C-alpha cells in the first residue's frame, strides 16, 4: 500500500466531511449522539477548512483519502468554542430539528445536573494551537496518524506557535496513547460532556492534553 500525507486541497472537502461524520465519535459514527450530519460536519471540519485551510492535512492510501487533521494555529484568534457552537445551532436551526431533540434535552438536563462543569475549549497562551485528527478504521495503526501529526506539529512550529493543545475523550484509550506517544500530556481533570453518551449509554468525559512545540 502506498501511503502519504499532504496538505489539504479544496477538492478534498467532501471526503474530509464524510470521514468527520463517519468516525467523529471516538472512531464511531457521530450519529451515535448527534444525528444531524450537516451541523456536526460544519462545526468539526467545515469551519476549520473555511477559516484555516492551510492548517489542514490529509492522509492518502493507494490514492484514496483515508484520514485528515484540521487545526488552528492561534485559538485566541478564533471565536470561542461556545460561540462557534451557537453559530452552528442557529445556522442549522438545530432547536427545530426533531432528530436533535433528544440530544438537546439530554444536554440541558446534564448541564443542570453537572452544575456547569462542561469544559468547552481551552484558551491558554502556553498552548495556543489546537487540532482534530480522524482516520478511517483501515488506516489506523498504519503510521498515517503519526505522519499527519508530524506534519501538523512542524506547521504550527513554523508559524511560531509555542505550544499545542487538544481535546479528546477520556474513554478514547487509543487516542490517549497515540497523543501521549506524540508528546502530549494530560492537562487538568476529565469533565463530563453534556448530552453525549456511549452506545451502551455511559457518560463521556472531555480531557485536555498539551505539549510545547
Ligand atoms: C486516534 C488515531 C488518530 C490514532 O492513530 P492510530 O494510527 O490508530 O495510532 P497508533 O496505531 O499509532 O496507536 C497509538 C497507540 O494506541 C495503542 N493502541 C493500538 N490499538 C489500540 C486499541 N485498539 N485500543 C487501545 N489502544 C490501542 C497502542 O499503544 C499504540 O501505540 P504503539 O504504536 O506504541 O503500539 C486513530 O486511531 C483514529 O483516527 N481514531 C478514530 C478517531 C479518533 O478517535 N480521533 C481522535 C479524536 S480526539
């Protein structure tokens, strides 16, 4: 199999969005907790490709796009995560989408029960950059993830960033060991994410990881 990583090009957009929704929940379909495809993909892929296409990389295996990494070099230059989330809510009219009702009700109840511990994004000048990485199942364990990460870290470093953070799920053990292998350490403690449940119904927790560049 011929494997490579290159910079994102506009023609890659559909394939990136497809992977985002297909594996966007710890390698499982995002529809497990967020059934409305367009809004999920807008928030976690499209917005990154619109704002910072030069910070996106794709992984290719035998000519097919099998993974991507999207990033933001300076998180402080972007609207915060709650504002980005609210924009997507409005743009896609999520409160009026029947498919999203159970998620929205559950998030509201969770937020009350958790007393507002939901984390959102991390804005710390020590680690201003952040990223999201996703590979289809057949591309995992092939080295493509590491190639994407190496390309991104070099890009952020070249742009002058002193550090990078990411948000993952404490239940995503494979991602945790992958990020640790790439120099990231856990920052803070895991916080329950409102509305999100595993297929078996368990709560899911957000965990920040950081590294200097
Ligand atoms: C997270 C991801 C990018 C990592 O890429 P990868 O190619 O799978 O990573 P690696 O194969 O290098 O695995 C990393 C480590 O996880 C561990 N690991 C491998 N398979 C595992 C499994 N099934 N379960 C738990 N840990 C596993 C190994 O310790 C491995 O380290 P090693 O290479 O020293 O043996 C990729 O798995 C992925 O896209 N997953 C689905 C989407 C996702 O979860 N994205 C991250 C969201 S924050």
